């Protein structure tokens, strides 16, 4: 069972950038589809971005498309989320998650319940 640890969150002004990292251990990282989700105070956890095990398929929520970039380095067991042009509404706890399902379709990678392993989360706060 893989374990996940996120880092890279913080406080940034609107228009700024942050890069989140998620390091995996205890499993074969290259076998997992990876996703980034976020949860704002008082709201449900929602999908932000996902990448298939090979990196060949990438998906984004409409709210982050064009501003966020997900990538992975299977040699380093790490998935990244580069966040540019940040807005106050991006403020949330960001979680990375892993799914071991063989199917790596859009529905699988963008659905919260697909993911079986979650990190502890990292806070991102964007000030106006």
C-alpha cells in the first residue's frame, strides 16, 4: 500500500504561483493513477487534476484549466501540481491521492471515490 506526503503549500498573493509536490513510498508508484483534489472550508472535496500511471492521460477541472499543470516523475515517485495565476477562490487544503485501478479513464481519474490512498493535505491560501 502506497503512502503519500504532500508539501509546497503556503500563503501567496493573487496572481502568484506555487508548486505542490506529493512523494509516494511503500508501493510501485508507476502503477498508480494520481490525482490532486482540494477542499475549501465548509465545502466538499473536489477534483482538480489527474494523471494516468504513464502520464499519457491528463485531466483538469474547468476551474483550473489553463492555470494548473499536473506532472509526474516515476523515477522520483513524485507527482507535482504547478499552480499559476492563483485566485482567492483557489484557497483550500490540497490533497494528492492514488488509485490502483487498471482502468485509467476520465471517469476513473476524475472521481473522488476511485482513489483509495490519500495524503494528509497541504494548505494553500491565496490573498486578494
